[in-house]
């Protein structure tokens, strides 16, 4: 008599655990950004030299710089920012695949909104509009950290993580993106919308939040990419 014994299924690949390296880097960046926030808010802008810097920048504005700063102000606003993220995700979809685009979009959103809690917690007032001749009127106690700089950091770090499988592309993202973050921060100072500590701490917190999310959600990334696996546009190709 033959016994029919069902064949044992071979175990599939073990799901990836958290990426401890990304978690460590992310936690360190967030911690450093929070320490900057504690220092500047407890010391005061006049004693840290931030107020004097804003006042000095207000006396050295030029037409081109102001025009660029106003453009960044609009593009990085809460109304336009989401459309910018969707447009960049569409570019990644077209150039690479939908999985990369979806993962980038999620990470960039995490980075951008990570500073919201900090704004409430630190409750730092904006630079005085009249004293530094600010070109944008901001009266809320939400100066630290800068939302526009956080959006830039979320985009750059999110893209770098999403395409990290390709070192060449990641290198280009960082090569172009890091100066872009600095430029966005400079435009916020030029408009008189923020202090220096706001635009320095912001990319640390936002970029660190992206790395933390990417590291802790490593298994989720596999599922996201697996769900969209092979779903590329006809013209798209992996870079």
C-alpha cells in the first residue's frame, strides 16, 4: 500500500529585519537636531547670534535672491508641496518603477511631517517682522524647525534611500540634493522667515526621521516593492 505523503514546501526567504545601521544614523540625526532646538530656544536668538544674522542678511538682499526665495516659499508651501512630491514620484515611476516611486513618496512624507510635532513642542516665535524687514509675514510660534527645509530634506533623503540599490544614482541624488537643502535654508533666512537654528536643525530631524522609518520598516519596504514588482511604464528602465 502506497502512502501519499504531501511534499514539504521549501521555506521561503526569511523576511528582512530592521536595518540597524539606518536606525542608528536616523536616531543620531534626530537627537542632534533636537539638541539644537533645545539650545536655540533656551538661549534666545539675540544671544545665539541668529537675530543679528537675520538683520544683516536683510541689508544685503538683491533682486535675484529675493525672487528665488519667493519661488521656494511658494513651491514648499503646504498647498503646493504635496503636488511637488507627487510630481517627483511620477518621475521615479517613469524612470525606474512604481515600487521605488511609492516608497520614496512615503518616506518623503514622513520627513516633511516629522517636524510638525517639534513645532508644537518647541513653540519658538518667528523673527520679528518689522525689526528685520521680513518679506513674509509669519506671526506663529512655529519657527523651529523649518517646514520648507524639512520638505527639501525629506525629498533628498527619501530619494537617496529609495534608490540606494544603485550607487551611481544615489550619489547624484546626494550631490545635487545636499546643496539644494542648504539653498532652501538660505532662502528662508533671506526672507526673514526663520532663524539659522531652524534651518540647521530641520534637515537633521527630517532626514533622520526618514532614515528611522526606512530602517524600522524594512520588511514593509519589501512588501511595497513586491506589490508593484514589474509594474513599470513601457519606456521605463532601471537606472
